[in-house]
DNA sequence: CGCCACATTGAAGGCAGTCAAAGGTGGTGG
DNA sequence: CCACCACCTTTGACTGCCTTCAATGTGGCG
C-alpha cells in the first residue's frame, strides 16, 4: 500500500502538496498490531500520534474495578492520540487494536515542525479537535441526563446515516460486539440486551445475524430525545 | 482596566509582543453582562470567542426536561467558546454570567488571522484544547464508572490544591452554590446534600458557613477511586 | 465433541432521582 | 429592627432504573 495515497485521503492533509506529503510520510513509520494487542497504555509518555491505515483501534479507560469504558473507536483514515501529544505528559487512556491493524506513527517533533510551516494545517487541526470536544460534551450530556434507552436510540439514529437500505429497513452493521457497544454507551451487556429486546418488542428494530435493522427511525428519534 | 495587561496574563498570549497584543485588543471589544444574563444560547451561530476579564461564566446544556448540566465554569483569565468557533456551525451549549461580568469578544476572522501569522500560538491553542479534551474524557469516565460519592470526593481532591490551610484542615470555598455543584457533578441538589452529610458523619469533612473543611484528604482520595 | 466467548433471561437489591415539606438564610421594604 | 418573601438547602418516603449475580443458550473453533 502506498502511504502517501492514504495520507492524502485524510481531511487534515488533503490540501498539502505532494512534496509536503512526502515530508510527513518520511517523518513517521508504519507499525503493525495484531488483534487484541495494546498500542499504548494509560500513563505511558505521550510522544507521538497515530494514523489508522487499516483496521480499528479502541480507546478506553479502566475503572478501579477493572471495568472499562470505551471512549472512541477509530477506523481507517482517522488520526488519534494527537491531543495527548499536544497536552504533553502521558496518554490518558488505553489503545488496543480491535482487529489486525496497520498504523502510521509520528514522533511529536515532526508534527510540530509541520504546523510551524503550515498554519492552515493548525487551523484544520483546531477544528478537528473542536469537533471532538463537541462530541465529548454531547456524550457528557447523554450520560448525565438520559437513560440507557435514549442513549441507545441516539446511537442508532447517529449511525443511521452510514446504514444500508434494504427492503426491511435501514440495516446497521455494528462495528464492535455488544458488550463493547454497551461500554461505549456507558452501560453493561445485560442492560443493553434487555433494551434491544424491548425495542424489538415494540417493533422499532429487528436483529439479523450481527446487524440491526431499523424499522421505525422516527420513533427512535423521539426516544433519543426523551 | 487596561485590556492589554489582561490579555498578556493569559497563557495563550503571554509570548506575544506588545504590538501583537495591540492587534488582538483592537480586533475585539469589551462587553458587560449582568448576573444571570445570557452570553449565548445553544444553537446560536458561533461567530466568535470570549475572554473573561472579570466575573464568572457558566457553560451548560439543557436536557429535554429542562434539567441543566454544567459543563464548565470559566473565571477571569480564561478563554471560552473558541472551540465552537473553530468547529463552525452553532454553539453547542448555553453560556450565562454567574456574576456581573466583563468579557472580551473576538470575531472569528481576527483570531484566524492571528493564528496564520503566529503558528506558535496555534500550537498553544492546540495544547489548551487537548487539555480540555482530557478533562472531558475524565468526566465521561467519572459519570459512567463512578457513583456520586466518588465524584464528589474526586472534586474535593481536585480542588484541594487551591484550598486554604487552617488549624481545622484544608478549607475549600465553593465557586458556586450547591445546586450548581450538583449539576456539575452530574447529580441533583438533594443527592449532593445527602452525600455531604454522610461525609460529615464519617468525619471526613466539616462545613463552615459556605466553605468545606477537609479533615481527611487521604480517605477522600480512596473514595474518589472506588 | 467440548471448550470458550458472547448473548440472553431471570431474580434480587441498591443507588439515586422524584415528590413533598420543613428549615435556614439573605435581602427588601415598611 | 422586624416582618415578609424568595431562594437555597436539608430531610424523609417512595419509586424505578440499572447493576449484580447466576443460570442457560448459542455459535465458532480446535
């Protein structure tokens, strides 16, 4: 795979010249991770940022009792850990490969050098971080204000955009298993299972294999706002 | 009050020359807000950022039932809403003056112009946003993993640094009333009151007037991590 | 076939939110 | 100075959502 082609795809770098892309590419290196292997751990010194070439990486925190909460799952084309890098100090969470993954890694100095030279890149990064801040604050709102059924409905509504239309309805493929989805929604597997069942009983969704079929998007939107 | 002096104090701008400070100062204007008045509302177009000259501003979201969750409280010397500005679109939350306040307001174009000219400023802003991201993700962790007593204990441990030593223990002055603290901690007044009482009964803290006296910081640290 | 991870379902218990009422506390005006 | 009011805080009783614990079901894989 050509790394340059991949880098160009990501929004952050899309406006850079080939020469600049070369510079970025030569400033980092590709690293491979097997499914389940750890990219970095909480507390480790944050000396670089990552870009997902292939696969999926889960970012999570660990509670005192070992229970984990998934903050984010990054797929191909996304950058992560750059915030920790800028903040300095250590990574505030764990990163683990959900599948066999290829990541591109930059040391801190390279990215900083790049930003110095290209202020418009900085503005793009600021915007991208701002979006992430926004999604985090939405999540804080959800967790403190809403109950599980509303959060689940909200998740499905969010994902509806990337679903696939079938004759039965909108089909969503879950990017993770249900326990992990539960963790992402701030709950546990059992509760998620019950909530899904209740949605099924109400005729809002159906389950097919590993996919969820949305049958009544409007109603889900309502629930997500209660 | 001299605005330039105030701007220089804030970390983001500390390394700029007087001339540059002048440029920033002339690109915005001072606005005054009475206690309880709204600085901006959720959904309003985000066309600028604010800097707190005097007073305190509360950032909060409103749930469907009108319940509010306080995301942040900004005091003198802090910048806010710049993330919304960069993300574009609308403000994702409400801002309200907790006291009579003086804010300095910049239109978007001015800040962007400044960043173009001064990449090191961009890096500082990236770092500052990264810190905020970190505190948000810590909050998400708290909300989904911990119970109220742990969150309250954690809050007091966090604030312990800015407390005042007395013969009784560390004295914390609350920057808001208890209902608002409850909202900040993702709970409600009644529950906060009960939790405080239980801490008092256990001899961990005392209440004096409008202040909390920490008598057993170690134990609080323990509780905050359960 | 048996193991293991994941998912579902049931029963029980607890934390925290809601509703309601009483007890401060500070500010205003008589 | 006191009465009154508005607002915040505390306390009590109750309810419910969700977690915990436990058992059973299911699919993939050696």
